[in-house]
C-alpha cells in the first residue's frame, strides 16, 4: 500500500485578491521524522511563502520541531523541520501561507513564487507546500480546495488531478491558480488567467496557443498529453517570461503595457515544447542546458512554422531573436556551459546564451544532416523519441560525423563561437556584420528572408 498524502487549501480573500492560503498537509508514512521545503531559490530571487501559525501534531498530540538548514539542490536551498520524536500514526502540519509582496519594479523570475493579483493568486507547489523529504517516494495524493471564504464564481486548482498516485517531485513542481478564472480549452490544452488585459486580446492568444499545442502533439507522435497554461499579471515592465513543469507552465504579462506580444507568443510555445524534449545523464560533466533549452527553442520555432501558424516574416524575426539577440549579441557568448551555470542567476544577461547556442548548434546539425537527405527530426524524434541521454548524443555524432563531430561538440560546450553557413536555414539568408559587444568590435550574424 502506498503512503498517504492529503493536502487541504483554504484561500482567504482580502479586497478582491487572495492574500493567503491556510495549508493543511496530512501524511501517513511509517518512520517519518522530518519535513522540508526550499527556503529560497535561484540566488535568493524566489522565497518560500511567508508562514505563520506553523503547527505539527500526530496521533499522540503536538509535535515539537526545530528548523535548520538542510542542503542545496541545484538552485534551491532547503530547510528541514526535524521532529523531537518519530511520528506516530498520521502527521498533520498546518500553517498560514502569505503571498509575496514584490518591491516596486522588481522582476520576479522564475515564476515559482506565490503571488497575489487582482481577482486571485498564482504560485507553485514548490514554494507553498511543506512536504516529506524523499522526492521519489510514491504517495496516494488527495488535494482539496475549501473555497468557503471566496465569492461565488471563484475556483481553484493545480495542474494535476485532485486524486492521483505520484511522487513528491510531481507535487512540488506544479502550478496552481485560485480566483475568478477565465478559461479557454481545447481537447488537450487548458489556458487559464484572471483579469483580462487592457492592451491585447487574451482570448485570441489563448485560442492560437491551444491550437499550436494540438499541432505539436501530432508532430511529436503523442496522442495522450494534456497541458495547463497559467497566466499571471506582472507589476513590473520587463515581463513575458515563463517557467515550466511537467505538462504545465506559468507565464506573465506586464500590467504596465510593456509586454511584446510577438515575443511573448513564442515564449508560450517554448514552454509547451518542454513537454516532450528531454536530455539527462551528463557524462561530460557539463550542464545539458544547451539541449534542454536549445532543442525547445528549435522546435518552438519550426513546428508552428511548418504547421502554418507562423508566416515567413515572423519566422525570420524568430530566428534573429533566438540566434542574434539571445546568443551572438551577448557578452557571455564565448563562455563555457559550466561558466554560464555559475552566473546565470546573478547576471540575467548570461541566462539566454545556452538557449541561443543550443538553437544554433542543433540547426547546424540539421543543416549537415539535410545534405545527407536526413534531418534532425530523424534523430531526436525518430530514433530517440525525444528522450535522450548525453551518451546517446555522443554516440550519434561520432557515428555520423566521426572525431570531428565529437570535437565540434566539446568546442560548443567550451564556448567556441558557432559560425553559421550562409544557407543554414532553408528560405533565409545569413549576413555577417560587425557590432559592439561589451566595448569590443565583434562579428555577429543576422538573417533575412530569401527570395522565393
């Protein structure tokens, strides 16, 4: 029999916004002696929800505990609630979780924080829920929202079902929305937001986005996946980002009218593409962001383009956005993947370099394969079904391109600039030009549509 986990959430309304949620976590698990949560993450950019009235008890009564540092997991710094004794029977942990108050014009990203806005709130399980330690432990999970304090017409939900069997990673890396929701759904995609924006048509964007998801499912030979899209309103000008978890993501637009809809539209598609494209098990010792984000950059452009959602002018803009803006124009473009990983949450200028570099590297591989009457799709989708390890990739490039392919791969990881062939993208022409990057004259590249 699986361990039992019950999560009960009771939102509180304060002047048309959800300012806090009373959280009750009930765990039935033998030998339990601690709970944990990420106190902060991403170089301190995202804090755990502010907790008040934190109490724990079991079948024998109240449980005393101490709170102390636990460990870091990548960009997350965990703390633990260590109990004075082993839990007897069912553990109940309850607390009031208050939403984050952002400093004026502070850009909050990634979008894991619990944040209020007019008509509701959004957030993630990661920075709301205090849970047991073992993220791979399987539980029978029951989630209930108690909406007694909210007006008629308000609703709430995570991207996962109310009753599921899942590991704690699935519960933590999830998103929720509570409030007066708008929804547009296709057969497989569910688009949710709270207040309508004043400067663009959210319904038109939602309809196009859900249609693109359906097209992507067909492209990746996937008939089963469903997806949930949560949209929040950002009170800062530099908005339009996105954060994904399995089968869901959360993104934001600016309340100050500064959201570039053309750019944001592809951010939404980018986050959906994370549903399929995976690479794990590094054997080189380098981060795999070049593929995890670069492959998503590649397919979030080319799948909608090939399906007829993007015209040639928009596709050309996308290529220049992903290649020129995100890679060739950056001062960190010749840094190694290890160097980028160390600074990407300290200097946001570095963050997009692996995105653009991976996009260009995969485009170069596709260019070479097309000259053999093959394509990148035949490898990533056809051979590996979008689920690769780094060793799979090394085996492929060695078999296909020999020692030169391996050398080219490690050059990319170590920051050697990718020089694109003039005709790397079918239907678009490449032009080299000189530009100033961090006070130095440097060579960059841009694209224009080729004559039909």
